[in-house]
C-alpha cells in the first residue's frame, strides 16, 4: 500500500472519526456543565459573554463531563510528571491491574483450549458442557465479583488470585467458542483425505485441526485479553484496593473527581489497546512461522 492509499483508506477515515468524537465531546461537555456554571454565575452576580461562559464550562474543577483537554492534561501529568512508583501514577496503577489480567488471561486461554478440545472430540461434552458454558456468561460479572471476593477473603486469600479468577471467568468463554469453531473448520474433504492417508486421530488433530484453528484462536484471544482486563478492573472495585485502575475509578467516584475517573478510563483503554496489539503481533509471528502470507 503506497502513501496515497494509506492516507485515503486508513489515515483520513480514522482521523475524521476521531475529530468528530472530540467535537461532540466538547459540545456535550458545554451542555452538561452549563447548568452548574449558570448557577455559579447567578450566585456570584456575574454576567458573562457567550465565549466566556463556554470557557468556564470547559474549565470547571469538578465538571459533570470533563473536556478532552482536561482529561489529556490529567493523563499527561499522572503519566509523565509523576514517579512511576507513585500511587497516583497511572503507570503504577496500570501495572497493578496488569498482573492479575495477565494471570487470568493465561488461565482463561488454557481453560478455553481444553474445553474446546473436549467439546470437539466428545459428543457428550458438546451436548452437556457447551450449554452450561454459554449460560455462565448470562450471569452479570458485577454479581459474581463480590461473591468471589467475599468467599476468598473468608478463606484468607486476598490480592491477585481472586481478581485473576474473575478475569479468567470472562476470558475463557471467547477462547472456548473461537477454538471450537477453529477445530471444526476443516472441510469434510480434508478430513476424508486424512482418512485416506490412514492418519490417526492424533495426527489429524495436530496436522489438520490445530493449524486450521490458529487464526480463530488468536482472534478470540484478542477479545479475551480485553475481557480479562475488564474482569480485573471489576474485581478491584469491591476489594477496597488502594492501587489499580479500578481503585482509581472508585476513588474518583468517592470524591467526585470526574477528571480522574476519565483519566483512569483512558489509561484502561490504552492498556487494552497495547495488550490487543501484543496478541496481534504474536499472531503474526505464529502465522509467519507456519508459512502464512501477510494479509
């Protein structure tokens, strides 16, 4: 893809959408913050011009909806102007959230693969286990997380393990579904060809089903890593954690620090994007090692 095609098909559409979102964000910030600012002006007996009034709505210390530049300033200050080991640093809080996310994602991926292999090779598991796996995802994570935290706390287990378990709960499902679809993706003709070669079930699995499932696996892993991060953040909320993105969100809600809340959300989004990108790089490496061609 040359520079002109890259500009037309990737850079320009993405930039246009981002600018539209930022513009709408500013508009809604003015609309939502205007009633409080109008009340402040009335109490202070202040008459402001339209531009002055808009400027005030975008500069409130505790706005209902922070302006994009307020969030960006907060993210910059708490990322680059604070020591990474400071409990107010977004880098430190992201690192605290990353540990249970990685552990939960790893366990969820392994569990999902094992479930998928069993479902594909055993009809009884396909008919009995798969419906329960699907039904498990209908239970809201906000209902499960406090229960898991309380149970493990009663057993004297706190910290990483309960949050990693919540993360595992959210991440194993997409891997199970994606891997099951991938293992079943080979066509009947290819399976018949393996039988013609007198291949064993093990050889068919490793030489046909597993290679065919790799694209499905990594696609589902991208969903799983993002879900794993959400699970960790939700798990941090009922624990009274003093660090982590969830703890930053909780502290911001306690003290009505909406700018801190939005900055933590941005930090979580960036962390999720980085994790998904890492999975994507791993997928390219595996695809290249298997002789695949870049898309």
